[in-house]
C-alpha cells in the first residue's frame, strides 16, 4: 500500500455498477485513502440525482474503511487542489475507453501539472458493463442482479418496476 497517500476516483456513477466497485476495491488496496468524487457530467442527462448517486455509493462501499464518497462541482483539477490530492484513478475497460480517458488525463495535467492519472483495469467480467446498459436492461424488464450492488438493483426496480 502507498502509505499516507490518497487518490480520487471521479465519475458520475449513474448508477454505480459492480465494475465501478471493482475499481474502488483495487484502488483501496493501493492507497491509504480513496475519495470517490461524484459529480454531474455536463455532457450527460442523469437518471439519478447527485444525492441519490452518493447515497447508493456510500451504501455500496460501507465495508471499505478507507473509502469516502464526496460530491464535487466544477473542474476536477480545482477540486483536487482543494482537497490536496493529486492522483486520479480511472478505469479502463477496453481499448474504446482509451481515447477519451487519455484526452481527459492530459487535459487535467494541463490544468494542473501536479495531477497524475492512474488507470486500473476491472475484472474481465466487467469489461462490457456500463451504467447506460444497466439502465436499459432495467427499463426493458431484465434483471440487473449480477451487474450492480444490491442497493442499486433495488433502486432500479423501484424506478423501473422490473423483476
Ligand atoms: N465498470 C463499469 N462501467 C464503467 C467503468 C467500470 N470500471 N468505468 C467506467 N464505466 C462506465 C460508466 O458506467 C459510464 O457509463 P455510461 O457512459 O453508460 O454512463 C462511463 O463508463 C463513464 O462513467 P463514469 O466513470 O461514471 O464517469 P464519467 O465519464 O461520467 O465521468 C468525469 C467523467 C466526471 C470524471 C469528468 O466529466 C470530469 O472530470 N468532470 C468534471 C469537470 C471537468 O473537470 N471537466 C474537464 C475534464 S478534463
């Protein structure tokens, strides 16, 4: 473990999936503290409110003692300066993620040269998973049981009334 070293895992998490959780667990084994930094992605229309996504994440990571879930708004680079933590964790599921993630990592470093981005790969079984796909499955009546934490599954059922 990287002692006394924190890292932030930013995202919109709409909703959090087992793939996100897999990355959080891996990161929590590498750093003394992980801040899951939740925000509204201005390029997306979210299904769950910021507070709902925070609550779902908090419940999902309740057993991980060195993980904290916090909201942020504005630029990630500014938020990292505010919390004095400059390592960003992002998950890379497939080659298709690379271009966007690479661009974001370089832009964040341009905005604040102290920022380093570390990419973690989730378990192979989560490489196909995405929040939109989970929502689509739920809306169309499918089961999301094996893709999301229990609390998210229940919330999706409440929202979309599936099995
Ligand atoms: N397992 C499963 N799914 C994963 C995943 C994993 N390990 N990693 C990513 N995903 C999926 C998500 O489910 C999501 O799917 P969706 O597009 O269907 O919703 C997608 O990949 C990415 O979502 P997520 O990782 O939750 O975050 P994001 O891409 O929405 O977040 C921010 C991007 C919030 C980090 C970025 O917009 C940001 O930093 N915003 C702040 C403003 C700013 O600083 N802008 C300039 C950035 S350079």
